[in-house]
C-alpha cells in the first residue's frame, strides 16, 4: 500500500550518484553556448538533452515523491530543494539555446533534423519554438530573465510553506463528544457524515478560519504570482496574461471565453439543483459546504482492493490493451494509498518519460475515493500509452488533454455503478447525485475559478491593487452569479481564493478541468453509443502523448472545442440529470 521508490533508485547512494550525474550534464550543456550552428555540436547537444531526460527527470521524480510522503521531513525537503536548484541552474545554463536556435533560423535547423534522424524527436519542439519566436528575447535579455526564474517561482514555495508545512490543524468536538483533528483532507468526509448544521459549521470553519487569519499573507503571496505573470507577459510582449498562458499550446482564446460564456449564462440547472438539495435535506439555509451532504445515504465502505476490482470490472468490455494498462497503472508499489502524518494531501498521478507512473491517494474508503482511484489511474494509463508509442521528449502530454483520460474513466465507472445498482431508489439517487456533482464541481465550479483568475489578472493588468478584500469581492460576486448564494453570510468562505492551491502553483490551469470534462464526455458518449472507430480514436489520443497541439489532438479524436456546442452539450446533460433526479425523488 506504500510506494516502492527503489524502482527509481535502489538506494540513497544510487540516488546521490544520479544527482551528481545530473549536475555534470547541466555543466556540459552550458559549454555548447555559441556552438549550436555547427551541425556536429548541434547533434551532441541534443543527445545530451536526451541523457538529461533519462537521469535528471528520474532524480526529480524520486526527490519529489519522497518529500511528498512526509512534508515535515527536513532532510527530504532539502534534497528536493537541491534538485530544484539544479533545475534553475539548467534553465540558466541553457538560456542561450532558444535565442541561438532562432539566430540560426528555421530552415537551417530543419535541415539538421532531416539529416540526423536521431534528433527527429525534437522537431515538434523546434516548430513550437519558431511559432513563439516573436515572444523570445535576445540572448542577453533571456539570460537576464533566467536570473529571476527562481524568484518568479517563490510564490509557490511560500504558499506551500504556509498551507502545508506550517499549517496547524484544529480540533473540533463533534456532537457525539468525540474530539477530532480536522485537516484539509478529512474535513469533507466529516461534513458529509454530519447531521447537524452547527457541527458542519464548526468543521468547515476549523479549516477555513486559517485563511482569514492569514488573509493578508495569502493576498501578498498571490500578488507575487500575479506580478511574476504580469512582468513576464510584458517582457515577452503578450497582450494579456491569459494570452501568455494559452499561446504555447496554441489554444485559441475563444476556447476559454466560450467556456466562460456558456457556463455563466446557463446557471439555471445549478440553481434548480441547489433548491432540490435544500428541500430534500430540509435545510432552512443552504451553505456552500452543504454540497458534501448526500441526498441518499449509505454507510458502505469500499476497501481499497474492492475499489480496484470495481474499476477493473467497469472496463472489462474495453480492448485488452486498455485493461492491461489499468492493471499496470495500479500495480503494487506504485500507489501510495492511505493518509499519513505529513503526507501531501489530495491525490495525483506523477509520470516522467519512460518511467512507470506513481499514484498518490489519501484513501478513506468512500464512494468518492473509488472514483478518485479510477481518475488517477486514467492519468497513469495515459502516460503508459504515450510511453509505448512516443519517443521520450514527446510523451509528456499537455495539461489541456491531461484530464480527458481521468474523467473518461469516471464517466464509465459511474455508468457501471448505475447498471449494477439493481436500481433501488436510494442507489439511483446516490448515483444521479454523483453524476450531477461531477458536472457541478468539474465543469461549473472550475469555470467559476477560471473566471476568478481572469478577473484577478485583470486587476494587475489594469494597475488595480491586489488585496484580500479585492480578491474576496471577485469570489463573492461569482458565487452570487453562479449559485445565487451570498457567501458573506458564511464565515470565511470568501477566502476560497486562498484555499485553492492551483491559483498559486499553476495559474490558468483549472479551466482545463472544464474543457477536458467537455471533451471526455463527448469521447465517452461516442464510445458508449458504439460510434464506429470511436475507441480507436480515443486510444489514438492517449498514444499521441504530447506530439501535437492539444486542440488539434482533440479534433482528430472527434471533439472540437473551438465550437460552443461542446460546452452546451455538458449543460444539456446537466439538465437531463436534474430532470431525472426530480423524477426519482417523486417515485
Ligand atoms: Zn486529474
């Protein structure tokens, strides 16, 4: 039930050796400065880059995973820091690369590639580079910017220190008299189990009061994130920060704006669903954290092994290759299952080229945890498909398509549950709620957050102050617009902007949960409806890894996100599900 990191390095000594090799490669990469126009040197340089991929990424993976198992272990933390420093050095050492390649020119580079098949895997990267050309500065300016890379990332580290390392979990006395320690990763489960509004309030506030106490610090940390985005946007001559984030993957801004537009103008089914919830749950007042409450109840616990079995059963009609990938993804030693002191909260799958992916869970035996397993397994399977078909530099898929495989598994698991539930009323309600909540949290909530990021970036772009109050104001307005809820009546909810790590770690990330959700719903429905070739096209997408631009990859797989229709389809599905729920509740 724990990770076996000896797959990466059999011992700490082996790790240290790998780390030193990484440093040596970084040093030699720097010696190619001014020489890339010589074909032989060009070849050698990219061969060395491949070497770095092999050893450097393995080192990073090991240090990161080890540290995530216990964020309080300072030895692990400093090991990771050393690797991060090495990566900053890499950026400095190779900052000459892009300006030099641009100076050599696209025609010459492409000739090099044609003549030397061993570097062909870099071709797509070069094409991307020449697209970005107008945003890349001269040699001197790039070197200057590289000096500030580490500083520009400091918001993330500060956020992590404040939210993970320094966090003090509060004790709450439950109505039963039991005193429990409430943490970021267990509070949802306690609210879900709670039958009293006061108790739920206490549990919620135990987590969220922290964000109010530290609201100015959080606002200032976020300000550094926004300032770094804004400075880079200006230095690289983008129109807006959003443009700077979408440009590299050639995502048309229409995709972002269509999504936001469709979600915010179709909030009727959300509001109808919340009314139904309030009525069924018999609540005089509805709070945001009441979303964790179940409309129908089951004490059923799912042991981890059962969760795995359920997941495997759900995919048993899919091709063998797909099933094999699922087995491999969840193999012993590659899933760290249960919560532990100091362990990173939440869940993820982490993969590096040509290496077996690792899954982190904080498994607590709920139905939601079963879906989380299927979700993370989807990510790992995606990586396994890509590593089978693509050279190492083209395996890493963009975050834009990353959530397709994960949510595809979830749609499928849900249908499996529905068809095997023998259709008791309670079970039908639970599963419908699950499907609706999925759209609520992945499509609507993430789009709300995406609009928040857009508004926050607009503040910095238009020279407005970034304060806790300003950030809260954006959230207050959005919750009103989307849910018809006044979150100022709820203690601390307005600080939800400090609670979401993605805003700090990876700006303009979360909208991709919603776009991915829309894409995977369409691909899944094509498979379910036996559209000829649908599963092959889907596997084609997984195998394509990061070998093409994501919107194009999705069009090839059968879904066009530049068209509003893909998002309207999610809204229609939401309406259908809420209709069904109303019918079942009246049965
Ligand atoms: Zn995911």
